[in-house]
C-alpha cells in the first residue's frame, strides 16, 4: 500500500457521519490476541517475532473476509510514515515507537479495519466506525477475529480466557472506546465532574491517541478498563449506557449555551474562524482548539456552508506528519507552524465561510 494514496481520504473515523455524530466522532473496538507456544512480544527474540509476523501475515492474506487487508511492514517505514499512521488511528503510538524487530499492520482500503502485529500483544485487531456504532463495530471485529482464529491458534486458558501481555486485558481481551467531542461540557465547567464519575465505575478517559496522550480540541476517548470476568455484551452495554448519559449532558450544555449566551458563542466562533483564516503561524494544539470551536458552531447552527467533514479534513491535514506529506518535505517545528497557517488560510479562502 502506498501511504501517500491515503492522504486525500478522511478514513472511517473522521467521516463525520453515523449515529449521534454531532457528539460522537467515532467508535473503536480492539481485541488483544497472542499465538500459543510463543512468548509475549516483549520477551520474544527477533527470530520469534519474525515467525509470529510470518504466520500472522499468511493468516491475514488467506482470511475469509469480504474485503482485502493490505499488509504494511512498519519496521521499514520512516519515522514520518509511522507517525502518519498514528495520526490516522491505524497503528498505536506503541507500535510506532518500537525500535527493532519485525512488526506490521494490515489495513483495508476504507481504513475501518486494522490488525497490528507485534505490538504489546502478537495481534491487536481493531475496527473503527464513524459515529456511535458499538454493535456494528463488534459484529465486524468478531468476524475478523473468527477468520484469523480459523488459521491461527490463540493462547487461551479455560479459566482465565485469552492470555495477554497486560493483566488488565486477560479474559475477553477487548477494549471498547468511543471518541467524543465535548466542548460544551468544557465551557460550562462540568467536564471534570463527568470524568470523576467515570473513574468511579472503572472507565478510562484518554486523549486522541489513547493511553498517555493529552486531550486537545475537546476530544476524549472513553473506554473500559477491566475485561476479566466480563462478557463482550456486558462491556458493550456498560459503555453504551454511560455514553448515552454523556450525550444527554453535552446536548443539555449546548442548549444552555445557545439559550443563555448565543451572542458570546457567535463571537467565539467568529474569532476562531478569523484566527484560522489569517494567522501566519499556528501550532497544532491551537489549531485543534480553534477547530473544536468551529465544529461546535456548525452543530449549534451558527455557521453556514461549512460541513463537519470539512473541519475533520482540516483537523487531520494539519497534524504534523500529514502536513509534511502534503508539503512534500520535512519541516521543523517553526516551519510546520508557518506551513499549517498557510494551508489553513488557503483552504478557508477556497471554502468561504459565513455566520448566521
């Protein structure tokens, strides 16, 4: 797969469609799996990692699936290309950071399915869906899992379930996460209260790129932390119930903003558009915060002629690796800030924006 061919596409998680897509950006389900009779990745030798990758690659190529998965050898990619795949949510930061040993990822052409090889576990299966689509994501990843298990023997214990490198994944080995855009809860100072409630029921809150990442642009990933002793349906139902409650809170906060301070919000959106369209240097973090304001303005009907998918495109294309690929050259921090501002000015001029 030519990675540059992905540039014009948004990828599944940024399509901006699907159920509840005004708040829910995407749904992701991951499964951790390991091959029997091999040590976990962090204890495997170079030769063993090569054998694991070879078996996984063959199984992926022959799996009975309705779509083709193209295998990418991550070990030979440049740091820029690895970061590009992280930004597209196709590999984890952990897989990108591994310095040696065979490793890879298999991806479908819609970027809705990826299978990481030799990350923390031998296999990390992932399905992404735009919007709030837990059931659809589960059905698809279950099918991928079955197709691979028909050709590979997983490490499984009758009492404990699937054996994984991290004890928190033992059992069903599943992480269900939903990425939410929660600007109104932030503006109304309710976000910390929501997160404290989530921690009490063992749900994790993370930033855009998962564990250890900071939250920018009011984007948060909410996921389960415990898999041992729980069924897949129980985990999905727990996540579904919590997300539905958060959706209600965010929409109530949005309604309050329009009712109580509509003019102030119009001004905030106008300032965000103005800065994005006129700045000569701008950081990735500031861009995300301003695009968050614009995305909220769209869903509050404060902006005309600017679809959410366009904001998503600006969001992904202004990330560091995407920007350098678009510019066709490596850029240092200051150069990226200038190139990002130039790109935003150009795109916003092309699109034109107007407020209600």
